[in-house]
C-alpha cells in the first residue's frame, strides 16, 4: 500500500556516477589527509569538527548537504530541551550565541523584541540569567553554525556523498579511507560519522539495528509494538471507518492506511517512527509565501482528515509553536497531521535515489496537506480562514522554495556498540559506568503505523511519551563500536541504543553534546595512538569536565 503511493507520487532523482581514474598517479592527486574526518553536516558534525580544531587537530568536515546544522537549522527552532541544566559545552555555547544574536534590535525585522517573551510549552525562549536562547529562526541557527566553522578555519566540503558501495577501505579493523561519489578520497587517523542515517558506520561493517526491538531483548516496557497505548493524543478519539465507503470492507481502505496486521504488543518489527518537515511559517503579510496547489495534488490522500474534522476534532493549530519574528516551528499534532506515517520504512537502508524519492514524497504530501487545509470545503471554515493568514516564511530557505532543507529523520540506523542504552538507563534503573554527557527529555516516539482494527476502524500505533524521573547519563560505549569491530570510528548521532531509548537521546542539544565528546575522544586516541575502545575513561572524563560538559546531575528534572 505505502509503496504504491510512493511510486505514484515521487519524482525520480539521479546521482552523478562515480569517476573512474585511469592510473594511480591521477587518483593520488585526489587524496586529502587529516587527523580527524567528520562525515555529516548535522549539528553534531559541526560541534565535532569545531572541537577537533580546538583540540589542535587537523579536521575536514565532509557534508552530504550544502547547508550545515541539520534539523537545528532546518526548521526545528522550538528546541526539545528537557532539563537545560545538563546541556553544557559547545551545545550550550550554540544557544548562548543565539542569545547574543537576538539582543540586537536589527535581528527583529518582523516584530518588536519586546513582543516576544518566554512563550512556549515548557520551553522558555530566553533565559537572561544564563544568557541562552532556546527558540530561534532557522537562518539564525545556520549563521551560528557557519560562524563557529569560520572561527576555527575548518575546511568544509559540501554536497559530497559517501560512496556506500565500495568507498570505505577498512584495514586491520581501522577505516583507512573513504571516497565520495565525486571521486574525492579522504584519509584520517579517526573518523566520526555524524549523519542521521549512519552511512559511514554501516559501510565500515559496524553492527547496527533498524526498527523496534522486542521488549524481551533488553528487558524493556515501551519498545516494540504498542497497540492500545495512547500517550500524546495523536490518536483517533472517535471510531472512523477505514474504508472508502464507510463500513464497506469490499470498497478498499482509504489512502495512507496499511492493510498489514499491526503485530503483537511488545514484539519487535521493522517499523520506525514517522518523519516530517518542520516547516517555518509566517503570519506577517509581507513575509510569507502562500500555500500553492502542488502539481501532483491528489485530494483523496486527505479524505481521512475530512472525516476527522467531521467527527468534531479541532486541534489544528496546537503545534504552530511560536519562534521569533512572527514565525513558527510547525510540528505534527493529532491523528492526521504533518507526520507521514508508515512512508519511511525503507529510508534508512535505501539508496540515495530511493531516499530522495521518499523525501520528495514527504514534501509532496506535506505541501498538499497545507493546500488542503487552506482550501478544501470539508475543512471547517474557521480553520480555513486562519490557515489563509499563514504561509511559508519568505526569508527562510530562500534557495529551496522556502521549504526546509532537511527532513526530520527521527530515527534510522542505530549502532549496536560497546554499550547499548536502553530505557533502563533512561528511567534510572541502571547506572552507566562512563558518562560523556547527559539527556533528560522524555522517551518520545512518534507513530510508526496506521492500521485497520478488527472492527474496521482506523488507528495509529507507536506514539509513546514516557518521562524519565531525572536527567540520565549517556555512556561512552554508546558512541563507539564494540570490541573486535572498527577501532577508529565514533558515532554520536546513530548511537548505540534501543528504539525507545533513542526516542529521548535523539534531541538536537544531545547530538551536539555527543559530537563534542566524540571529538575529544578522537583527539585523545590520536595523542595516545590507541583505538577508541582502549581509551581510559579517566582521561576522557577530565577532558570533558574541563570543557564544560555536564557528566552528572543529581537534582530532579524540572
């Protein structure tokens, strides 16, 4: 079902073929050598590269994307912070630089600074005492990331994708070199995979997992299939028929509903939580682009939402979270929203062409949703009227049709490393031995599937929200491969954790923390000429503390 929708609505993309060199002499001209090679232009990739430079190491940041910062500069400006007291080091520096940016009146083009205060749902925008700004515009975040890179004079190679087929050379359990699709080759003493997908990790042969583990695997409660569990309200509150003709199974199911059985509660499966784009919208009439009808618009894709409105549901605008200058970080909310449920299962392992097709389908779906909400007669008039006051922010993502550069990859591959973080660590049932940073956000999984119940009604599954009792530590072993695998690779984004534990760890401030800690470990390993599994924790611990990383915290979360 899902596959047919993708094939119907995507545009096909083609990548440049690998350049084949005729002799070794020419090939050698395309080799660049460095102490630390960071692959991935995410927020973690930037902090890793900056810390590597500050540690006195040569570093090259190779980014598959043109723009740096990942989700932090790609629309997710309403930061999922949890307890801010455990956000330290370069991660906190990032938010402090944003505070400085917003102290300047010239950066308030579309509303007075005095008009924007500590708004938000548990996420105050401005902490004047700590000089931090936690809610911000995409372009402001990208500017901070670029400034950090420039300050350290870091070489950034943009729009370069790893040759995943044969571009990673491993000798004696070490990554010797990586080659990109353009033919550029990079050699380094230590590599850091800071991508959301974990492509370098996977291509180097490191163990990893995709999908949800069973609860039995790690002794958990909230992993695996979670039918009849409703935590965030992103469910169907009334019985709505899943069929094209209500109550008639022979008519077939509506679009975007799976006909596969949901699975048995607690069992593992291949499913991953839904992706979306965190759109930046504006309600300032001089700074917005209207929601146009997509060329491939198919009104039937939103029929289920029509029925939801007919049932009386009306929470359309609850996640139009305000960011500065009369803009939003718009996130999923409710039973049918920006999350494109069930349409991303093949993304983690997909080829570049397949991923681009999935991203294109997600964009088409979400643009169509905005057009539907603004124009369809079955949408309540008050909602249509309000939607017509919004549009894409004209001064954001200007070279991409004002659409976010980065899709929200909430999870993809997850390494099975030297230490696996589970809900037992998150929920304070088990302590980690080697802390390199902390998290505190709730274990948050968005829906993973939309299915037909035995009664013929539609239901979502996989939406979990469980709050830890206090901030928790993240173990060094969660960012390194296990013993016997690659000895010069660190993975601060696709960390070693279960699906449900990753639901908490996956927050952008934590990625920046782990990116910095990975670079510190890499630098120490180079200095001592050892593998990442051999690094003595006291050496790493003292270095991290000196850099302002928060490794322990006793006070209960706010």
